[in-house]
C-alpha cells in the first residue's frame, strides 16, 4: 500500500516525507479496520481509498492559505486528517455531529501521533468558536449555498470558504446568498480518479 501511495504522489508536484506517507497509509489501514464495524465510508477497498480519499484530499494542500482551518461535516476525517498530516504547522478543527466518527478521529490522532487536530462533536450551526477560522473547508458536505449559510459564523473577518466539489455547477453559484461570492475556481487533477474535481473559493462580500 505504501508503494502504491508513493507511486500516486509521484504523478503530482506534491512533496511528501516518509513520515507523512507512513501516517497517510496508517490512516487508511485504520479506516479500513473501523469501517468493517462502523461503516464510516462507502469505499471498501483500501487501494481505492488511497485515490478517492487520500489523493483527493491532499491535492488541496498547496491551496491552503492561513493557520487555522475547520473541516465541517468531516465524516471520518476527510479532508481534514490527510491535510493535517501534510501541514503539521497548521491547526485543524474537525467537526462532525456523529459520535462514532469523532471517536474514530480521536483514535487516529492518538495512534498516529497527530498533534495539530482538534475533533469536535457538534452540529455546525451550534458550534461557536472563540475566534474565527482562516478557512472553512468542506468536501461533499452540502450545496455551496447550504454550506455558507450554515457556516457563515465560522470564518474570521478575512477568512474564506473552500468547497471541494466534483463537477463545478453554475446553478449552485446562482443560488448563493447575496452576501457571498465565488472568487476562484481551480480544477484539480487527482491521479487515477475518474471524474472532475474542483476547488471553489468563496468569500463574504464587504
């Protein structure tokens, strides 16, 4: 599995240390093990997880600007755990309303010795951070309009939203609330992943 991940990373411009590769592979192994009992992801094959979960998440890494990030509706820690492994100098809060997912994330950060992740079990609209985040991240969480409406209280004044999407849907942009606009859409090339991936940056106007 490690060789397979190294081979996938070699198809990108990402720089990943051996320790990071070990942690990413360790995460997939734990996800595979827990998945049998807790049904954390619909992807069953660990080799498929490497592409659909790990590569799909870490391709966002070069686009992260800031120090404090929150991954809303993180599920079993995606993209938050892979991004935290890739960016040990940045702080990640992983938010999900389901206890089994947060328990899994706690076990992951304990076993893999990840020190920059704070798991939080809460509904996103009920979570009140003491200080705002530089970036609010979401992957397959909701429509962009739901995302910004539910999470509008989370970014810091200069903060922004990053939505990891499949196809970029102009209709979703049309449905955004007045106060929010799309400032950038980047197409991401994820090795061996079928289908399109886009990273959409949204900011509050004014």
